[in-house]
């Protein structure tokens, strides 16, 4: 299950509720009351990233996303009366934990292994990464009100194929690929955009698969 699947199921459920309201099967007031639980989508997305995370830093990112969703849900249900912004320093702690986790991961597996599996997180900041591995396999890019620039021109894939999972909220991701790479873009966008400007040669030997979810943000792929 990917974040786009979660959002898709939520949209389907909301559409079914609206249809039931139009047909008189459900009280319309109950439909709008059910909208209070929309932060559950954020919680589920975080839980999915925790379960599917291949690195400690990606699982920590999922825990941060799930925690934000739980906090918003608790406020919607009047279970807590402390505004999230009153606890914004906790975000600094979470970012610090992500930095330490990613540093320990790279120290443990070495530079080559780290380049094969990347996990970058940008919150109110920018990240620039240049990959030089000859066996690049997978990356997870999370940008929340921030930006990530990923340069893959010096890299090559392992087995001819690589996957990048993106999660962007009010941020942006730019990916530069070599001319001998083809791109398969499967990113789901809501109030955002995903544009593939890459130009692959006829003898392209590598394939990059892009998956993920973008809301009020953008992803650009170019050669």
C-alpha cells in the first residue's frame, strides 16, 4: 500500500458518502461531521511509510508524519486544547533525530551502500544530493514546505531499473537523470503538478520508476 492508495481510498469513501447523502440514505449533517476525521489519512500514510521503510530514517519520517496526523485529529475531536504551533520545537528534535539516524546509517553501510538506497527529508529547508553509485536502486524523498534536488547524472542503476518514492506537501522535488534513462512517472498529484521533461536516447539502458503523492507541490524530472 502506497500513500496514493490511501488518498484514493479516502476520496472514494467521501464520494460514496456524498452519493448516499444525495440519495437520502444518509443525513447530510452526518457527512460533514465525518469530515472531522480527515487527519486519519495522514496517520495512515505515516503508518504505511513506517511499515514499508527500508532505512531507519525513512521509518522515522513515517513516525513524524503519523504523529502530526494524530495531533491534528486529537484537536479536531477536542481531546486536547494545545495548539500544535506551541510545540513546534519538537519538530526540531524530530529533524535532529532524522539527521542522526541517517548519519549512522551511512556510517554503517559505507558510501557505496548509502548511494544505493537514499532517504532524504526536507522540512522548511533545501537538500541537494548528487549520486555517483554504479548500482543505484531506490530512494525515498520527503519534502514538506521544502525542496530536494537530486542529481543522478553520474549514476547507473542496478539491474537496469531503479525506483524513487516521493511524498511532497507544499514543497518541490527536482530530479536530473542521464540521457540514457527512461522515466515512468506514476506520481499522484492533488492541487499540484508532476512534469517529466527528460529526453531519453533510443538506446536507453536504464529505467527510473517514480511513485508517490504530491499535494500543493511539484515534481520536475529533466535530463
